[in-house]
């Protein structure tokens, strides 16, 4: 037998796939159960029971983190490890790294499930985990990346299938986003302040938050879609060409769309415009991908009736299409004015998570379990029932949220008397109107969870008594032949297409951002580069094509270029914002730094997750201004680490709540919200009246904030304590005069101090040049 | 620096530029995808089907 015909057998590491799969099913059930419970808490405030650990605002991050990182995270780790081994014909590079990845990830999830209900949070959505856990996530992500790329290095298939491209984009982009958005300075072992504040923090947070959707909930699942849908349909993807366009378009464009979460706010207008336009442009690749997936099922429709896998995939792709149509729609400023801060966004998110992620997960699991345990699925009927009950659950959920959100938006924005007064000035009236719809959400959630539990039972019965098997594959014993020499890391960058693209981008940035001479030079330079690129392409176009073909067999250069593509979008948005929008450049109004007691109150506000129901951002919209007061200026939150603009209003905006009510009102409201606001759905916070304010932590916190640029005068710990005691006694005296009695060292006093501070800023006189310009 | 983008009267070209940039990316990769040869496409799209031993597959 010749050397070339000798074969060797590779046994895949499917054990790790089984572990991640089961973890996803279990954590998914827990995450959804918490979701159903917190949804019920919004309808029945009594379910909060006055217990801090199960209060809505502390449990909500448990739900979001569980479904994003535990359900979907474990699901795509399982899928990526299963498909990568088969697509590159190599066993996972390291058993140790695989196990470290699995157990490390589960430990992080468990730690989050413990710390978040304790109120240990960074106060940023989907980025709530405290800094030691952030470091752990980064380390484990690096372990995953090393294991993945090491496997690619050992691959026996030179070409990289499009699914692998999506995995690479996921790994590099999530790493970048996570690190930048979690840059913080610790004040203790469990607390830190993010290095960005105010508008900078808002932009970085939603650059991360939006792309958590893009690169955690979308790109890895699309990679799985490009593997599992063709496998389930037993035919190749409808159009590989379309998948190529889908990948590059999505990777280049998605990263820019983050600012659409901050439309009509104090975010600079150019960023809002960028976010809106790039979001609209996302329609094309998203629908291209969705249609590519659906058309792959052509010819397999007859099997849809009996095959739950195909059913789940078809429905998941349909929900992907719906969610990616709705997302850009909500990113249009005028539609966002109606939908933002309402349940519409919750409906939109859940059509993606329940429909796209949940159903893709279920389809993939139903495909994998019989193969990984070498046993027929216990019950196809139960799987089909799961599909239908889950589908009805989703429709209940998103239908209710659409109706609720649009009702909420219209009522909150409605005016009467020729637009001079609000038609529904009482926020609670609006809330009471949508409560029945919110109840339908709970029912939908229960149905969806029931389906998921059926799947768990089905798997339990399938796996019980079965023998796990690992897939194997025969490959030639010698090294695979490459069609061409791979590209090195340096030549990945120093080649005509990349050099011309980078130069054009640099000149266009100079044109966009620069003043007079720089701007004109940028425009001229960009024009020259385009002409040169065209000329080069005309004379040596084949080189461009050859380079691209080589790229598809070169994992590291591919990764570097993908990183450049995603990093460019973030850099162009974030760098000018960080440089320009600092306190020293702020006009009109600027925030007064919090007193030590107010700062302690603010940290209590963040600990309790108040930002999850109350925004601190009055938008540049007439109904917002009529309801809450003058619109929020960029400088009014410039020292806020983290920013607290919020993303959902289950209660009214608090940007100008300071001074609106007296201290006694806040005292009563936090003890029993219905005493001051009949019909309120807010939970009571009785522990604030017994727990003492953590004054000892303030020196460290103030020190860190000073390092971050907040203009605190130097204070000794004794001075801080003195300042706290003085303000506490003033509030206690005011409360006593209003017939309320409290001891000064309790947390409620600090929280009242913070709430009464909100909206109190310094008005900056117009600069001399601005006055001259106005004249 | 950055004065132009901060001034609202300049913001209109940001939207146009965003459109042009994303449209250029779409066109470039559309062109690249169209240039892919049939043999190359066939090889890529069949990668998921170069699979493990049939005897160890268990269809649901």
C-alpha cells in the first residue's frame, strides 16, 4: 500500500459536546424559570415578598445572563466543538483545555447566579458580573480561543467552511467587546467603577450590548445554521455565494449599529445617524442569510411534518427573519421614539431569543442527542409537542409585548388640547392599561418553558441506559495537500486589497473628523487612493483574487483581517467620543459631583437594579419633555460611572426627580410604593430601613472616582465620615419635620440623598466665542 | 479636531458616508462571490458532508 493511500482513524472528542449540551438544557430551564418568575412579579408585586434576593430588579440580570451566557453560550460551545471537529477533520486539540473551558464556564455561571441576587453588580446591562468574574470570563474565553485555533492548526481539511468563519468572528469580536466594556478600576474585591463615564460609558455599553446580540446570539448560531440545516435537510446550503456575502456584510456592518440603542438621547447626533443608517443596511445581509437557510430546506418540506429537527430549524429561521426585520425598523429615529423604553423592545428581543436562539438550540439538540448517545430519540411525538407548545408560547409572548409596547408608546406620547398637555399624565394609568397584556407574556413564558422541560424529559429518557459514542473519521495518514502556500500573518496585511482599503479608510476618517486642511486633504487622499486601487486592480486583478482564495485556507490571517473589520467600527465611534466628550468640553450644563452620602445612595440604587425599570434620560422629544422636564444634556451625567440612562421604563424617568417630592414621599414610597402611587407595580424595599450605609467603603470609591477624573477635593476618611453624618442629620431632620422617623445611618437616608440630587446641575454660561457666533 | 462631526450642520454627510461605505462592502463581496468558480463552490458547500463513518451515525 502506498503512503498516500494509508488511512488513519480520528476519534472526535464528543464527550465535551455532550457536557455542554446538557449544561445548556439545564441552565436554560433555570434561566427561563427565573424569566417567568420576574415577569409574574411585574403583574403581582406581592411575589417580591420584600426579600432582596428575589426582588425583580436583582433577579432580572440573573435571567438575562443565564439565557445569554448559560443557555446560548453552552449551546454554541457544544455546536462549535461538534461541527469544527468534523469540518476540519481533526480532534479537539486539548482534552485538558476542553474540560477547563467547560468547568470554568459553569463555575462562572454559578458564581453569577449567586452574586447577582446578592446585589453585587456593575450596573450595566448584560455586563453586570463583578470584576473578578470578568477576569474569569476573559481567561476562559482565551482558553476556548486557544483550543479552537489550535484545533484549526491541526486540521486535515485545508479549506475553511463558512461556519468556521462565523466562529472566528465570534471569538475575536466577543473578546474585544467584553474587554473594552469591562475596563474598570476596583474599589474592593466585589465592586468597581467602569473607566468610562456618562456618554462615553453609554456608547461603549451599547456598542457591547448590541454586539452581544450580534456576536453571541447571532454569528455563532449562523455558523451552526450553515452546518446543521444542510445536514438535517441532507443537501448543501442553497447558495454558498450568498453565504460569503452574508458573512462579510454582517461582520463589517453589525459592529457599527450600537448607537441605535441611544436614539433621541443626549448622544451626539452624528453617532445616532451612524447607528441608524448602519442598522438599516443590516436588513440586506440578515435577510440574505435567513433566505439562504430557508431555501436550503427546499425539497425537504415533505419531511417537515414528522421531523422535529427540520420543524425547529424552519421556525427558527423565520423568527430570525422577523427579528432582523424588526430591529432595523426600531432603529429608525421616528419609530424608535414610539418603541424605545417600552415592551415593544422586549417583544423584539424575545422573538430573537425564544424564536431564533431557543428553536435553533432545540433543533440542534434533537439532531445531536440520538447521535451522541447512539440511541433513537425516546419520543418524536413529545418533540413535536414541544415545538407546538413552544411556538404558541412565543406567539403569546411577542404578540402581547408588541401590543403592550405600542399601546404604551402611544399613550405616553399622546397629547391633548392641541398638543399643549399630556393626554395621560399619570404614568401608572398607562401601566394599568398594559397589565393584562403583560399577563399574556407570563402565560407565553410558561408555555415555552413547559416545552423546554418536555425536551429535557425526552432527553433524560433517551439517554437513560444508552451508551455515549464518539464520532470517528478516516483520513489519509499523511499531511493534507494544500492547493497553495498559506498566507503569513504579515502578508495578510501587506497586500493590495488590505492596504488600499486601510488607506482609503484613514483618508475618509480625516475627511470626516478633521478641520479645514485635514478634511480637504482627506478627501483628496481618498480620491487618489480609489483611483490607484482601481488602476492596480485593472492591471493586477488576478493577484487580488489569488490572495482572497489563499485567505480562505489561512486561519490566522483570516482572523487578523476579521478583527480589523470589526475593530474599525468601534474605534471610529468610540475614539472621537472619548477625546471630545469630556467634562472640560461640555457646554450648557454640567453635573455636580455627588456628595459622599449621595454617592453611597447611588451605589445602593445600582445595587438594587433601579436602572432596569427607571431611565435617567429625558429624550429630545416633546412628550418626554412635557412629562419629565427639560431634555437631558450630555454634561448632566458626565461624571456617572457607570451611566444610568436605562433602556426600559417600567416606571417613570428619574433624571429630574430631585426636588419634585419631599423626603417623606421617598421614605414612604420605598417602604410601600402603593402608599404614594396607587396602582404602582414597584416592589417594596424594606431592607433599606434596617441595613446600614457602607460609609467605610467611601474613601476607596472616592479615590477611584478622582483617578477617573471626577473633580472631588482631597478628603480624608474622617472628613468623608463627617460630610456623610452632616448630610444624614439634615435629611433625618427634614423627615422628622414631615412626621417620619429614621436613624441616620440607614441606607434609605443615603438613597433619598441620591434621589434628591438627580437633575441638579450647574448651568455653564455660553463661551465668549459662542456668544460672538450667535451675534 | 472632530469639530465637523460635532457640529450638527455637518451631520448629514455622516449618514451618506455610512450608506456608501456599507454599500461598497456589499458590492465588493457580491462581486467576489460571483467570481467564485463552480468547482470551488462545490467543494466548499460539500464540506459538511465529508463525514464520520456511516455505521456510527444514528438518525433520529
